[in-house]
C-alpha cells in the first residue's frame, strides 16, 4: 500500500524533504515508518517520545494501523521565541 509522509520542522531538515510517498506492506503500523526512517537517519529516534504524529489529521500512536492513501504527519516539538 502507498501512504504519504509529511515532514515538519527539524524532521524536514533531517530528511531534506517536505514529503514523500512510501510503499508499505498491508497491515503496517506507524512504527514501521519510524523504523524505516531511523535506518536512514538514526537521530530521528531521539524525538520519538516528544514528537507528535498524525494520520489523516488525527493524532496517532506508534501502533496506529495504516491504510492505503493515508497521510502521515511527523511533527517534532518546535522551539523559539
């Protein structure tokens, strides 16, 4: 199945892209995306506990099941003043 992953703030900087289409096996969960991204940029794991994640504009957990066409947003904490 194909999903769209959108990167915000430091995730955008880490991966050098705003979004991408990702092919996943049926029955995949959000953690499957995180593990794939961690293989590319291991530092992403530092944000797991504080990063907000959403599937189709609804907050999600690492165990949220994914479906064809879902839109996933990875939103790390933002700092600044």
